[in-house]
C-alpha cells in the first residue's frame, strides 16, 4: 500500500462512448442524434491505477473536465505533475 502523503504524477485523457440502437431515447433526452458520452480519467503513471474519473456528454470540452479530475485525484494523494495532450490546452479553462 502506498503512503498517502506521497506525491503522484497523473496522466489525463478521455474517450468517447457512442449510443447505438438507443431508439428514440437520445433524441428525446438530447434533442438530436449521434450524441455520445465522454469518459475523462486520470491515471497514476507509476501504478496505472485510475485515481479520478468524470463522465460528461460530448459537448463538454476536455479542458472543462480537467479541474474536477485534478481535484478528485488530489483527495487521494498530492498531485505533483499532470501529463496531458493538447486537447487540455485551453486558456479559458
């Protein structure tokens, strides 16, 4: 078991999950077709453990989910560094 005072380095990314054969549900709930759910996650690069996860709809930019991921990961251990791709590079977030 890891010391909870130890710092961690996290990697952050997201993936989309499409709705298939959902009938009229997507249109009724979202008002349009072809919506998908995005799963944003933060992983401890040393242990490969998922330390935070956020689920949003496809219209939420990756940079908007980033603060919640870092906050949730920080509840477990202090985050010393976060590694992410260019999708999280946004001056407005």
